[in-house]
């Protein structure tokens, strides 16, 4: 694509660029040029549009050239506004779910997304992380442990977060982790088993104390 061609896309308004990106039938060079143009727009004007594009991609992964769309993650990951962090965390459960079965997001795309997400560490971002992490469901936290591409997210210590879940959710999550990892990851199975046993011992101790 020539400089003149790129200038044409640079002259388009944000909504038009977003519409081009939302259309999976556009040529790869059109998507590249639209993303390039978007990267030079004000974050406050583009973030919500790019999140819509990302949501569309996550919902219809087989319709898009995911490799071509990787710069979309770069743009969102470098936006200075914590709104981007909040939005990316909101999409995270759907990205994790896409790891199941065929036809979902590729390993490359998911790993790129996870790596970009954990770089969001500005002061305002930290506040978003602090507010959002305790709201993660048992399903999301468990998915982090079993998506092969999600190693960058292990720094969030998903087992520690699972340990802080309500009792019923915690127990179900740990049993699921134990049985799913028993033959695939014995170390993880052992950790989940120890956590279940510790919870059981703690419950027994509290029961005994109440009887006294």
C-alpha cells in the first residue's frame, strides 16, 4: 500500500474506520490500513469503537484473519486511559472460552491478548485490576489454568483468587481442577487437593470449637 493510499484511510472518520474493521469480508490490506489510521486517533475517541471490533472478532473468530487483526490488541494495550484496561478485562472471559474446541481464537491471538493485558500496569490500571479481579468467576479463573496460551495470566495467581471465592464456588472449582489435571498436570492436582483438605480441616476445627 502506498503513502497516498494510507492517506486516504487517514482522512476517514472513526466510525467509518470501525465499520471497515467490523466487516470480515474486507481485504487484509484494508484492515491493516484502517488499524494504522486508528492507531493515530485520540484514545478517548477510538477505544469504545475498537472494543466493539474486538468483541465482534471474539464472537466470530472464524470469519476474521486473526493475524491481520493483532495490531488491534497493540492499540488497546497502549491506550493511556484505564477504560481500555476495564474493557479488556471485560472481554477476557470470552477470550478464555474461545480456547475450547475448534473454530475459536488461535493460540497466537489469545497469547498475544494475554501478554498485552498484563502489561497494563499504570496507577489507574492497578485500581481497575484491584476492583475487577475479585469479581472473576470460578469458571474464568479455572479457564486461566487450562488454556495453554494463558501462561502470562498465571502471574495473577488464579489459585489464590479461587481460594477467596465463596465456599460453594470454591469447592466446585477445586474439584474441577483436581479431576481435569489429575493426569495432565499432577502438581496442579496436588495443589488443588491440598486446598480442599485444608478447607475441610478448617471446617472441622470450627465445628468442634462451636460444640465446645
